[in-house]
């Protein structure tokens, strides 16, 4: 995932997130499936608090998902909607912060990573 947020208020950021995922079934399965998932979502981030070295927030995003793949050799592509709701999120560090998010959606139930403040 890659995202950008512009802070319209010290506690509110708006921007966009793009994600990519590839999924397939193991070779020993009867049905073979291979798919690429590309998601683009506008998003908003709302801080509960944001101190010098630690912050807590919630994040919401909703957008479009493009799926391209094959099931048993039969190719297909389609466009669908996608979302990410991360209700409880924690970040720690300085200009570079690590983060951990608990939520639901296309990015998963547990999201962890690194962010950089410009």
C-alpha cells in the first residue's frame, strides 16, 4: 500500500490510498484460481490525540477495486467497490513513525507499517 494525506486541520487528514494484492490457490487444489487486485480509495484520518512521539487515530477509506485473473484458465476482469475501516490505530516515533491498525477491509484486519512526515 502507498498513501498520501494532506492535513486540513492538525487532527484531520484527507488523501488517497492505493493497494495491490495477488492471490492464488495452492497447486494441489481441484480448482485453480489466480487474481490481481488493485484498489484506489480516497481516505480520511481522524486523530484522537497526536503528541510529539505517539498518536492514536481512526481511518476510513472507500473506493474502487479492479480485479483481473483466471479460474481454471478462464480469464475475467471486473470493477467493484472496496473499503478500509481502521477503528483503533496507534503510531509511535518522530518524523518517521511505525504504526499498527486494527480494522476491516481490503487492507486486512491488522495493518502495520512505517510512515514519514514531510
